[in-house]
C-alpha cells in the first residue's frame, strides 16, 4: 500500500512538472501579450506544486516538514485558483473589448 502511495506522489509530481513544461512550450510558440504574465505565474505555481510532491516523498513522516508541505500545497492551490480567475477575467475583458470594437465600427 505504501508503495502505491509513493508511486502516486511521484506520478503527481511528474504530471504537474509536465503541465508546466507544456505551458512553457506554448509560451515559446507565442502567446498573446495579455496572457504572458498569467502563463509565467501558472508555470511557477505548477513547478512549486510538482516539486512539493517529490518533497513529500523525501521528508517521510517528519511532522514539521509535513506541516510545511501542507502550507505550501494550500498556497499552490490558492494560486492555481487565482490563475483560473485571472484567465476568466482576461478572456471576458478581451471578449467585451472585441464586441465594443465591432459596435464602434458599425458592424
């Protein structure tokens, strides 16, 4: 059972780091300027989240370290929720701006 949990933590760490890599790849392809800071913020958050999964394996049962990891992971989840809110805000603003531009041009 313990091996399964360790494997699951390692896979989670790999997943979050791979997701960060995908976003970095997308950034290098050229992302609209409105989303650049959001993408960098999300990449940093995913890297910290992924590394915390590996750290969980390393610290084992050290209660002080487990508490610190809990705080880090909670902050990462909050940061990811903030990134989603940021994305929604920017995309809604861009839609509103595009509609206003069309109505200003008489379309």
